[in-house]
C-alpha cells in the first residue's frame, strides 16, 4: 500500500522536477488532485485513492521497481564505479529515480539475467544463504565435460580455498571441436544453490577445465526473457513479482 505523502515529494519522486520547480508549477495551476487545482505544494495526498495529475497527465505513483536486465559483458554489477560502466548506467533516467540496485552480482565478463530492484527485503531474502535459491547458467567450457564431472558436481567439489560446494546439477548440451590446439569444448547447463565468488569458474577449475563464456539464464522462479538483447531490460510482470515473493519464503 502506498504511503500518504506531500504532493511536492510525490511529484519529485516520480521525476516531474525539483521541489522548487514543482512549487512553481502548483502556483501556475498545473497540478490537480481529483480534478481540482492544488494551491499548496505541501498538501498531503494518498496516491492509492486520490488521482494526481500534472498538466492534465495522470501521475502513476509507485515506490518500488523490479527490472529484469540481460547484462552484457564489460559492465559491472554495481550502482556506481569510478572506472567502469555499471548496470545502472544502462537504465533510462526515469528508471533510476527509485534507486534500484542489482540483486547479487554477475562477474564483469558474465552475461545474462540480473534482477534490479529497490525492494531491500526481497533482495535480502533472495540472497540469504539459508534460502539456497537456484541459479542456472549456460557456459562453453574448454574440455570434454562428461559423466565424471556431473558426478563430482552432484557430490560437491572442493574449491581453491578449501570450501566444498553444495550439490549442483550439471548437464551437457553440446560438444564441438574448439580448434586443433585446444581440442574439445562443451556447452553445459549448471544449476547451483549458493553464490560464492567466481563460483562456476572455480568449480570447473576444480575438475581441470576452463570456462570460456558464461551466461545466467535463471534465478529462482525468474527466467531470462530471450526477447531481451544484451544490455536491454524490462519491468517484471505482476506474475513474476508474485513468484519471487512466494519463492523468497522458502528455506531448504
């Protein structure tokens, strides 16, 4: 449920200008509530029940945002960075207003599904180690990935720091010759239930193989929209948001 708030704060929050600009617009009669011109920019309104309009255009108020991004390579999963382009830099100005942030992170060279939101509680629960939210990746791996690797991943592999991973599901989708020098490469799909630093790459290093490309295709109940080109994003549907909310309550 939306909170009651000052009309100048509501309009500033939704990108209609600064507080001073909105105060001026109110004086000019550009702002109405339920069809009547507002005289006081400090008027308290309830956007859930009252209709606010700016220059005749209805203002659709929201205080949360949920975005699905197909993250491209070369962009970092952060809200700001002094050197590199961030996922926030890919958003339109109006979609930055509510200060969304990436839920978790993908490595700079990893592509695919990344959720951005300002719903801190949802983000916390999706990332909680207690929830073990599934994350599925597709990758090209240098080497002939086979049954022995799948068995090792099901049992858990020891990473370079001694940590033993939780059981993971590995499937081989395709194999082809990389080149004469490198030999075979394998297209795989891997589902993990935790999110250690560089985990997928380190898991394959543990079985003597190297990840060449990596793409995340799902996180919990959320699956990457294949209509999104790398660098493109869209808002989640109401159904997708409800699926995430339902999923976050599950512990395994």
